[in-house]
C-alpha cells in the first residue's frame, strides 16, 4: 500500500506544493469501506493554498482521476475519497505476495545499519518463570522484524550472572546446600536455597552482610566463590537452553553481566577524568539533578560495581566491538528510570550513539491477578506452562484429527504458539494477567485460530493439487476478495509501524485482520468449484494469503503448520 500511496502523494505534491512524505502521512483509511480505499483530508491544505477544503478536494479529484492507478476520486466535504483501480492493484499485490513476500513487507529501511537487541536476560540460579516470557518473545519478534526491515541485528542475552545476589547464592549454598540434590535438579534446588536465604535474613539481618561479603570475595577472585559461581552458571544455562529450544528462540550472543567486569574500570576512569563522578555518602555517582533525575550510582560505598556500571560498559562493547549504531533494551517498564539515567550518562560522556539507545518497556506479567516474586518463591515455571499447553493441544488434535501426521510436532507448534500469541496480541506496555483458561483457549482471537487459518489455505491448495498459482490478467475482484487484498497490501506499513514502535502487537493485530478477511472470503466464495478465470484468481489469492500469514507468523515467533 505504501507504493500506491507514493503515486498519489506525488500527484498531490505537484498541485499543493507539499512534500510527498507529508502527503503520505495525511492519507487515511476511511472508517467505512463504502467511502473508498483511501481518504485525503484537505483541511490542512486550506491555509497554504488559500482555498476552502471543499474547493481543494474538487481540484485534487480532477488531477488524481488522470492516474491509471485510480478508479475514482470523489470529493466529500473537505475530504477526497479515493478508489483504487481494483484489477491492476489486485494483480500487483497478489503477484508480489506469491513471488516476493519479503518485498511486500519491506523496503529495507535499515540497510547498512547494525542493531544489538538485548532481551530475555534471566538470572542465573533462578527459575525461568512466566515473568521472563514477555522480554523473551517481544525481543525475539523485534529481532526478526528489524532483520526483515533490512537491519543487521545481533540478538543478545544479557544474563544476570553478577551482583550481590550471587554472594547470597554462595552463602546459602555453603550454609544449607546439598551437592547431590543440586546436581539432580539444579535450578529448583538453587532457587529453594535463594528463597530460604531471604526467609532467614528476615529473622537474622546479619545474613545480608554475609551475602555482600561473598560477592566481594567473588569480585576479588576467591577460588571457592568462583568455582561455585561457574557451576551455578553452567547448570542454569543447560536448563535455560531447553526452554529456549521449546520456544523457538535463538541468540547470537550469551554475554552475562560478568563479561564486562574487566571493562568497567575504563568507564569509571573516563567518568573521573571528565569530572562526572562525585562522592555521595562514600559511594561514587553521576549527578543528574540538572536533568530532573536522581544520581546515577556507579560504585557503591564498598567499591563494588552495580547495574549502571555494567550497562555503561556493555553499551561501549556493543558499539565498539559488535559495531552497533542502535542499542535496544527489552526490559520491564519498572526499569524506566535506570535506562534514562544510563542513556543520559552516555550522552554526557559524548557518545553519539546515545541518541539511538531505546528502552523497550513492557508491562508486568501477573499470574491469576497476583504479582510474581522470585525472592518470596512465588514463581510459575515457564517450562511447566509450555508443557501443559502442548499436552492440551495434543488432546485436541487427538480428538479432532487423530490421523494427522507429525501429531507431536504440530502439538508443540500449536501449544507454544498459543502461549506466545496470547501475550503478543496485547499492546506491550499493558500488564498481562496470565491465566491458563485464557492462554489455552483455542477459540477466538488466539494462536491456534491464526495457525489454523494458514493450515486452511494450505489445505485448499493441496486439494487443488497445485502450488503454482497466478492472478489472471484483467480479473477484477469482487467486494469480499477486494477486502482481503486490501488487508494483504498493508503488510509494508504494518512492518514499518511495528519496527518504529518496537511492538509485535502491531503485527499480531495485522495477522488477525488478514485471518478474519480470509475466512470471510473462504466461507462466501467457492474456490475449487468456481469456473475460470475466477477459480485461478481465488487460488492465487489463497496462495498469497498463505505466504503472507507464514511470513507474519514467523516475524512474531509462531510456526505455521500446514496441517492441523
């Protein structure tokens, strides 16, 4: 659709003197399809052209009517309602969907640019709970969508493997740990010890000092502390990677916070040299009061590092070594201030890339209305949720299609897809209340519904015994066919908005709209029983929908099964 908007904008620009990009931004989709395919409000042009909006609409209508791409341009008050030439536009959209679906989605705006996307970032020696789901799947989708838009993207898992919490883990293990139990079930046993530490610390606050002591030992290279810490990381990563494999999530780099321990001194020294560090109650901070923010803590009073120190060092590494000009952090909304501080400090250090640092915030994940807390042991293991979803999907397949080939593989795709889509269809900044009955609901606007629509399109093509389809020249689509074509044509605008807003829900809503339009087309238009050229046109439209849905589902991290 962006292409045809460009043609219209070029013509309007000749008459109005406005820049084409401004005109493209003014074009709207009418609230009612009966009014036209596009609308141009002329009110903004009245001042510069010194004419009434109605008069401007009349003059533009005469100009646009000369274009081959336009069927009709009709003034309506201060609006210009535009109908596209259906036959030519339909042939263009369907042919591109079938032969160049990447080109339908992308104009590759990010070509020549490199982005590092930081997402998931679970903490070592803690469970991979449903609370980590949001960062993981939002981040994975952003990586895929930015790559589709032409960016070179490095997906990075910034593992939480450093900090005072590891002093607490070590202290807890030394007091109450059992090596055999930990080796048998590392994550859950280490988590039990972590929870016990906090329960005991409420009765004996001296335990907190013990945790800080062991982290200090870890930073100073104590052999036993390092041995335990490395063991915790090794066992945790094994468990995490199993969950990532189940989700279909991949990373280019696993770089924990500890990776930057030898890179922090350079940052701290530079802050000192530039006069940005000041003392505050024994700690060293960057004063940000001038910018309406509290001080950014760089070194604690005992000399140990903290999150901002490590994030400054990691930003430098991502820019200098990984070559990133764009840094994206997919982290919960509660960390908003932290990233505002880090980005401001980078700016004060003179880093040009600071302006291209973005915190992609998202709302909390609750479970049955309650906030999750690993410290208090209130956690729901994501692996358990995914396993249950797959089991439920398998039961439904067994009931509805027991002869389906690769039943277990399809059950995994559908079960995991149900969990992912339930989250991603929601605007990312909103909170998500995780309830089994919603996640595993296989009716309505769900993952199984959109996957089944793709499978339905595949089924039609199998029955037609063809995968070679083409739009017949001169065929003019009917109203329902046209509605589907218009939805498909918006793939490019959808991708651009989803990338610009770092929001997979934009793509998820597009998928739902395409599915609604295709199912309306499927139920109201015979495909295989139609005469030519209608049969060929409808098969080509089905094939186009299949290709677009498969690509869009991939972009948000869902499989596209051909049978369900």
